[in-house]
């Protein structure tokens, strides 16, 4: 193991949406039937399907060719949650677009924040340091109704670290410091792999068998303390638009950690491109 040249990462992290909420037509029809029996005046005239609950078509306004780019289920779900609070469906609700409706609910001193929690978004993140991911855990992770979501992070007991490290932007911007830091990281990684080599050799000598199962985990869990916090990590993160907007407001900020700022800006670019109507907050429109 002890011959791996480290890879230094200095660019944007990986931020990819891998899952999101989906509307269920049968359930929507069930909800509509409930509205019909309790408040029949709220069911749109000429109702044929759940699509008629919205006073607009399902195309994204102002983007792409007509009929090409459709609103996402997450955007429709947030609007639906808001409209269900008052059973304001169909033409009687006015012909506000999806973007206008959501923006209106999030405006003012007391936004209708709860409707944003329904739209879950699951990301794959990579290319960030364990130091920054730990800051996320320390400050943000908990009940995703009021914090930043639910992580499933790469294990340090089950996975061998192959030598990818994230240079802090301050170091990356200084060629001399980057060269010195890279040598330090290489030395640290060499110590990590040398320790693993020794421990696996001792296990084989003592038992006549390669370390597997719990014995292998014991070796890796004791080795990780030799790794500097700049080692790259990856994880799955499920959260909601309200929490994302809060994260971006606080971490795409001049006072925030520079690597965290870079990460927050990448998250912002990805979510605004994919779900533009879910992020009407003024700071989410800033480059």
C-alpha cells in the first residue's frame, strides 16, 4: 500500500442531485375527492385530473421551448402544500404561476416556511474535506425540519483512503505554500499506509490469515487518526429547500470558512438551476 502518490484537489466540489420527491396521482385524486365532499366549491369546474388543481399549466414559465421543460414535482408539491392549507385550487385561486405563488409565500417578515419542508432533495457530495463535513455535522445536522438534513457519510472503518486531499483555498492560491503542504500531506498519507501495512502484516503473522471482518475494521479505525483533516470525503445528504436556503445564506458569506463558501456556492448553483422556483430568496439569486 505504501507507494501511493497523493492527489490534491483545488477546484469545486462534486454536488449532484440523485433523488427527489415524486407526486402520486392516485393519492392526489383521493385528496381531491376529500375536498369535493367537504368543500365542493373548491374543486375546479370541469375537473378531470389532479393537474386541474393548479391554475396554470405544468410547463416552466420563461425557460426553454413551450412544452419542453416541465415543472419538477418538488416545485409542484410545495405549491400544492400551500394551496391545500386554504383549498385554493383551480381558476378561483387566481392564475399565479408556480414561481409567483411560491415567491409570494416566502416573502415578508414571516414566510410560510413549512411548505418548503415537503420537498426533499437528496444529493451526492464529494470533493470536500472531512474538516468541512465535520463543520456541517457540528452546526447543521439534526431534524431536517429546522436544520440541514440527514447525512450518510463515507465510513473510515470500512473504506481504504486512496490519497485524495482537499487544499484549502488560501493554500491553493499560494504556490509555495501549496508545494510545502503537498509534501506534508504526502508524508502523512505515507504514515497512514505504513501503519496499515504493519498492522495487516502482524495480523497475518499472528493468525496465519489476512485480516477480515472486525479485525480489519479495528485496523482501519485505529489508522484514521494519522490522517490530516483535509482528506476528501463523500456522502449522501437529504434535505429540503428551506434548509438549503438557510445553509447558503450563512455559508456563502464573507465571514464563513473559504472552503465552505466554495461548497455553498456550488450547492446554490446546482439547486437554482434545477429548482428555480423553490429559491425566491434574494440571496439565492446572487452569484
